C-alpha cells in the first residue's frame, strides 16, 4: 500500500525491518513488484538498485513479474542499458517484457534496436506476437526518428494484422504521417476511420496546423462541433488557434479563443494565451499583443514572453524584444534561448555591438547554444545528421558542389521572375 501510493521511504523501512535486517527472503512477487513500482514513481533509483541487489543475493530470479518490474523501473529512469541487461538475462519472457524494452529503446532514440526487436517478436520469438501496445510504441518511434519508409512498412503490417481497427493506432498513424510530410496519408486514414474519438479529431486538426493549412483545420473543427460528440476540449482549441497563427488567420484564431470560453465553457490555460500572443505577434500586431498580455487574468510566464520575443525577431521590433527579454531574464536566468533570440534580433537590425554583447555575456556565464542539426531520410537509405558548414560526410565535396549548383539555379530563376514582373517593366 505504501509503495503503490508513492510513500517509498515508509515502504522501504517496513521492507528492511521484515526482510533485509532479518535476512528473510520475500517470496511474494506482488510485494516486490509493488516496491519496485514505488521506487519508479517516486524517483528513488538508489532504493530500486538496492532492491535489485537484494533480489540477486536472494536468488529471486527467474521471475517474469519481478524482472518486468525491474525493467519498467530502469526504463522510467532512462537507464536503458540496465533495462536491456535485465531483458537479455530473462530466461522466459512475456509480451510485457518485449513491450517494455521496445518502448524503452524507442524513447531513448535507439530506434534501430527497437525495430530489430519488433522484427524478432514478429518472427515468433518466444511463441509471441506483437500486440497493440507494441505497434503503438513502434509507430511513435518511427515518428520521433523521422523514418517515413519504415513507418509505411509498419502501416502495411498494421493493415494485414487487423490493428487498423484500433482507434489509438490510427491516431498515431495520423500524427506520424503529418509530422513526416505525408498529409495526404493522414487525411486518408482519418477519412476511413469508422470510429473517431476526440484524439482523432485533434490529431487531424494538429496535422493541418503543422502544414500551415489553417482553413482545413477550421473546417475539421467545425465538423467536430457539428457532430456534437465528442465535444472539443482545451487541446482542440490550442491546435486550432495555433493552426490559424501559422496561416495568418488572425480574426478566425481570435474568434476561436473567444468561442472556447463563451460557447464551450472552457477556461483558457497558459497554452491558449501563448497561442493568441503568437497569433498577434506573427502578424506584427504588437500593440494588440501587449494589450492582450496586460489583460490576462494570470501572471504571464516564459511561454508568453518567448513567442512575443520570437515575433519581435521576425519583424525587427527591437524595443519590444528588449522588454520581452527583460521579463525572460527574470523568469529563466539560466536559459540561452531568449539570449540567442535577442542577439539575432539585434543582428537583423544591424546593431552588431549589442548582438556581440549578448553573446559575450553568454560565454561569461558559461552558456552555450546547443548546436542545431538536420536529418534527411531518402528512400530508406541510412541518414546522416549534419550541422551548418559540416564537412564530416565522406561525400561532402560532392554534396556542396550540388548545393552550390542548386543555389545558383534558384538565383537565376529569381532574376528571371524579377525581369518578367510588371514592376520591373515600369
């Protein structure tokens, strides 16, 4: 009872008194699984490792339920190698064992290992087969890793195996295809779903938002309202307002914000306020954005000032950028994000000394912007993560030659368009 409710210290004291100090062996798998679960939810890795050592000492293995609990605990603490060690040491595994390690690997960016285990499970290892939890984990792994080809192959498996009737898996596929650039596939899955829950609708609205299609996002939200059930929730309105923001639909986005409270009785959260600030800021309506922030019933936090600063950088509003940065410096004094944004705003305005001053201050306090990288997946060929001015790739010289050729070609096309434009003739 103590462990399952997060009172791990009390549970540990009781466990030590009954077993550890007396040298007794706890033969109850339920008790051991419960205390490992308690260690996981309370953040007590040290206690969990101590229990693991006690289990080894007392020869508590093999035990599927205890070993699954150990894997789950290590996965919760992102101790992937420890979780993998437990899995590989299991003499008998059930589907929970496979799902736990696959999910752990997928969430830790070790997607290829997760896919290999999925293939082994699909091949009938241990006489088992993937269930909907396994499939859901792999779909999300492909989404996070940007693996479109593997995601499409998995989609084929899902269709053949009958998992396409699971609403949660369809929702995951919609999100996957939206994030990997195949909005047409996301629309197809959504359109063919016999049963849709609220996550289905929200996923499709968010998909259109990702692709800057605010009109389609509004269309889906209207269809949801017309359907009557399920009723839109707070996440629905975050997705719609965000889609309007990325599409320049200012009045429509603000109407959604007002409708949320007036027509649906949903009180705005900080996420909704942040979306409206982004909506107004992206369109350059800074006076309205400031007035909106002043009228907020809650104290604005970094999720409000951050989008405003980004909008200032976009439109070159240095004065307001300095004000937003001042607020962020009080809220997030250790963050480098707002400093980089402020420095870029200065640079775009030609205030190089101020930009250098911000960068110098970052170095002085030991802050360093994390290097950005890109990843391209072409036809399933092994991808390569690259950074700006990266020359590590063995074919870097040829890649840069092609890039320069494309750049020159685009410049020539732009010049041709300018010559043909009416303004050029005048």
